[in-house]
């Protein structure tokens, strides 16, 4: 969706018909895939649909849909943005969605052992840039 905003801005600035076609094609693709990203008409999926979107990412998805709906006039985008608005959920629905996010995300982490990836990458030695430049080791950067 961020890319679509970039295409829209480029089209507004250049008025290049090819860019406009790319923007429209991107909107069509987004409209076709939105049902796949929709969780019970209440929330959005994250990434490969292994777990629900974290609240901040979900909010970003909803806001991007709202902006794209206003820019394009595509009412279906506005409908999804409204459907995904947490203000439309009761307190118990909000709690349930958050609990489902936590369970699905942690199940994914356990299945793929993602906590180990952080330790492995942290174990890779790095040379601080300031030290490398001071020592004259810039070629290794």
C-alpha cells in the first residue's frame, strides 16, 4: 500500500499515463487480495497469514486503506478501513482479537524457533564504524 501511495504521488507529479496504469493495476490487485488479508471482517493478517497483525501494524493498514480510498475513489477500500476500525469492536471483541494475536504470533515463534535467530545474529562480530575508520580499515566496510 505504501508503494501505491508512491505511484499515486509520481502520477500526480508527472502525469505519465504508464504510471497511472501501474497505480490502477496495483489498486485492482489490492482489491482482489483484501479478502485474503481479512480476519473475520474485524482485523488484518500479518505477513504470510501465520498470525494476526500487531495492533500498530493493523492501524497502519487501516489508515493506508483510508488514504487510498480517498485518493482513488474506490469505496471497497473505505469499507475495509471501516470494517477494520477497532472503535467498531466491543471491549470483549478487542480483548479476543488481542488474545488471538498473542496466541497466533507465539505459536508461529515456537514453530519456527524465531527467538534463536536473534541470538545467532547478535553473536556475529561486528566492527563499529568509528573504530574501523580510525584504524584505517574502511576497505572491510
